[in-house]
């Protein structure tokens, strides 16, 4: 082995890391790595701290990527993507994250959140030995659930006046961003430009308008959104993001939109769908828990 480390360059490494994630994918996401669509979604989100992307670390062996340590949205969180034969790099990756991916609380206290799959016993042992404690706020943990697609999916059933459309049929940037902002319980106006934020979200290579579904209310506003990605190499669907306007919840709009996006992915060849949630919505749709990426946190003096 001739392991070499270097910093991430988004211009040249964005696709290389995505290819690395696809090449090392294992059924049921047992590789424990980001799904490749999640890597693209991360880069498309308007809340991404782009000023710190060069803090992402890459390890290569003979010129091929074998490991990546990165944050997702802001510094203070850390994720560890590895080739299965290079798990021995994780202590070095964790040390790197502590040095370059740390965050600071409003009070100025330094911390790092490390996300570790519950089946990765060696990594769990490592973070414990380094003083990390499992986060007590369960909302910060990252479950991974799946839906097998070797079954029929229910057809859309809509109340009068509502319409289910893909962004290929209707694509109003301001309405999309407002639906997402309200759907994730934001108040007031979104902290980003609605049109520019939407352009960024739709700019990554795997984004497909025909797989992103919206529920349109009689007044023309978008009241539910289900983003679906089709990963064509390993033939799976990835669901992100999903939300419903608070005024329209518990009417089946989100599940209807999700099923339609997943059905379209199934027609493209997907055999399974993944989502990072165990919310009752997904349980009622038949999604089953695979594992959880637990959030471990450490505060530094």
C-alpha cells in the first residue's frame, strides 16, 4: 500500500468521490457509506458551507480514492466513507476530523460529532476510547430504512382539486423553496434566495425533474414535496427530501408523492428504495430499519 492524503477539490473530486461511493456500495447499504445521491444532495443544498469544502480529506492508494472524511452541511459534524479493505484508516480519519472538521458552540466551545454505523463495532469502540459520548437527542441519529420494490405500489388517490405532478410538468422555484421551508417547519422567509437556492438544488448531475414530485393545492401552491433519486449503477432509489406544509399534514400527500417517485424509479430498474428516517410515515409505507448511524459527540478543552 502507498497511502497518500490530500485535501478535497470540489472541481475535480466531486465526481471521483461519487464514483468511489458507487463502486463500494453493498446491498442494504452495508458498506455504511453515504449513498452516492446523498453526496450530490449535500452539494446541492443552499445551506452547505461551501467555504470549508477544502477541509474535506481524501486518502488514496496508488491514485485511487480509498477513504473520505467530510462534513455534510456545516463544520462540527463528520462522516467517514471507506473502501472495505481500508478500515484501518479510521483512527487517522477521526484524528483528521478532530483537527480540521470541528465546530464551535455559540459559547465558543469546540466539539465534533462523529456519525458511526451501529454495526461498525470497531469504529464504535474507537470513538468510545477517544472520549466520545452518544448524543442523547435521538433526532440527531441517522437511521437507514429500506423498501423492497418486488411488490405492487399503491396508485395515487387524490382529493378533488389537488394534483400530483413532477417538476418536469411544473417547476416554480419560489413555490418549491417555500414548500420546503414551511414543510421543514421554517418560520418567516427562507434564509436564502428562493430562485437561486432552487437552481442550485437542481444543478447536480443526478437530479431528475421527472422523479421529484409535488402536490399542488387548488390555489396553486405546492403543499408537499418528495424528492427521489435513481442510482443507475446499483439500481436503487434514494428519497430526499420529503416534507408537507403544516396546514396539509395527515392527509396522505407525502406518501402519495413518495410512492409515485419510487414507482418511477422501479420502472427504471430500481429494486429497493432507501430513506434516512424511521418516522411513522415510512413505517406505514413498509420501510424496514437496516441500521442506524449514531451521532457520537466530544467536547474539547
